[in-house]
C-alpha cells in the first residue's frame, strides 16, 4: 500500500515536470527539452503505471515503441503475455505528439488532416521545416 502511494505521488510529480518541459520545449523550439519530456512520459507510462509494469519484463531483446491508445493495447496482449516473446513494448502517450503538432500546424487545420497531409502552400511547408528542427 505504501509503495503504491509513493508511485502515485512520484507519478504526479513527474507528470507535472514532463508537461512543464514539453511546454517550454515547444515554446522555445527546443528538441532537447521535448525529448527529455518524452523520455519521462515513457518512463511514467511503462514503469510507474501498475497495469503496464506488471505485463512484461524488460530483459527481452527487441524494444518496440507503441503509440498508446486505450483499446489498441488489447491487440498486442498475446505478444505481451507470451514468455517466449523477444519483444518489449514501450508505450508512448499520443497527447505529447498532439501538443507539438498543435504548436506548428494549428492554424492550418483546415488544410491538413489525417487523410490530407501533402500541400504545396509555402506557409505549410515552412511550418513543416520548423517542426523538423
């Protein structure tokens, strides 16, 4: 019980720290701050979250980054629970990508979507170049 309380408290502190780093990383166009924030987010979701930390051991050979979606994990359940599997799945929260996307492309939402991402508009090309940093 005490360990779960410590995990929850540590998670809250790290979530705040990660969100702050991501905010300033996007504000100052700093890929290093964004990557630190993403690393913390991966750690929180995979090692402090009781659901994911109990699913698999980290001594497997190949690591695969999975964009976390509430129902998408069910598809991977057989591989995750297989003790002979050579894969270790690291889950990544999708909202971190959305924050960076919104910074660079929020004013182009009418012109860019999941199905239409190629555009010859010079303003959109410039935003894509800034996003690459």
